[in-house]
């Protein structure tokens, strides 16, 4: 039974990051289930199409329409427009708790100032999510779910998946070609990464930056390790994509990486960068991973299966709420 006349999925126009891709995936999965889902690009008064990387999802766009019987899903970074919906059912999809809170985990004062600035701009509510109880909430992470529960909100689970082209065993055919390369994203946890690079000049640290899809796959396929000491605002895509290219992972414990539901990898590979022995522990772990890579690769078999199962879970969660 179809609950809504039209489902509008609000997305920043032209944006090409993990969040917008998840929104396009959502529309595509909904369409595959026969649901009338459309992308609705911000700003609403300008026409827009799917960015080129997301044309593969074959989504259609529609104008913003706050009408009875419609369902409008906003990303969590757009809570205030959601509160202005008068006739349709309005919802937030929490793809990133940290981006809503403007939290970077480097300075509590700076985090609060950033949130205050957004509040002054009219883009965040005074009092956080506790002021958003009139909306329906979907959560991509256990990390966001726990925060929402602390605000008196019980969200509906709705994960996403990485690009399904990466979910086959295509890049897991062999590991004997792997090189002693430690990949990192220079936009994530740079302060910690910079210190590690300085402490271990003998290691081959390589940034993942400015690459198209094919180049990214090549880089991930040849490396042994992908590390991420960023603030993990949601279930970040890069660790998942790296694992599906045969990389072993090293992660911090900030954001969604701090629990075993959002990032279910062995605890050995999660390091707290705030501890006194962090740099030494990192060095010992990386050395062992590079020297004994087959064993460490095998330790991520369960995680890779978990990642491969994401589309099935994603579609089931969509069906459970929108089709029952």
C-alpha cells in the first residue's frame, strides 16, 4: 500500500559527496520498489539535475511542493526548512551528526561557536535536536541514534550503502600485488595524520585526493592500509570502499567510529589518538600489518561481508517504513 502521493528527497544542488550520493541511492531504491520518489534540489527556485557521477542512479527531479499527501525528506543539515513544512509530512535523515552539531572534535569552544553561528544564520535550532520533535527522524548511524534518544526522539533506522560497483569480489581477487602504502584522506583528521607522518618518515604515506573513480580504485587496490583519524560524522564511505578494495583499516574512535555497530572492525585496529602511547602503538601496529598483511587482510573478512550486505538491509528498511 502506497502511503504518499509523492516523495521529495531534498539535496544540495551540484554537491558530490557521500551525503548527496546516499540521497540519490535512496531515491533509486525507492523507485525500484515502485515508490514515487523524486530528487528536489536546493535552492528550490533554480532548476537542477543530478550531478554527473550520480546519473547512474537514473533519478528524476521534481519541484518542491509542500502539499497534503506528500512526504519531504531533508538531510539533517537542513532542519529549519523542514520545520516550515505545513501540509506535507516532513522528515530528517541523519546522515551526519557531527555536521549538524558543527562538531570537529578539535576544540569544544570552536564547535560551540560554529553551531552558534549557524543558529544566528537561522540554520540551526536553539537547543539542538530536542527542538525538532515535531519532525519524523531517520538515522543512518547508532552514533546519531544515541544522540537523538538523549533528546527524546526515537528515530527509524535507515542506513545507506557504498557504490554497488565496489560490492563485488572484483577487487578482492588477490593480495600478492599489494604495496607497503598507507593511504589517508588529507581532509580527515589532518592534525593527527601530520604528526604520524612526521614520526615515521620511513613509511610510505600517500594521500587520497583529487582522484576520479577509476584512479581512486587503482590507488585503493594497490595499497595495504587505509587510515582515518577524522571525526567520522556518519558511516563514512571511504573506509568501506577501501575495505572492498582489499585494504586493512586503522581508525580513530571519534564520532561513529567509536562504536562497534557503525564501524564493526576488530578493536585492535581502532586507536585513541588522545592516549600518551598513541604514536608508538600506531607504529607497532602498522609495522606488523605491513609485514604480516595476509593475516590482517583475513581479519577484515567479516567487515567486508557486512559491507556487501548493506544494499539488502537498506532496501529492507525502505520497504518496512514506506511500503507496509
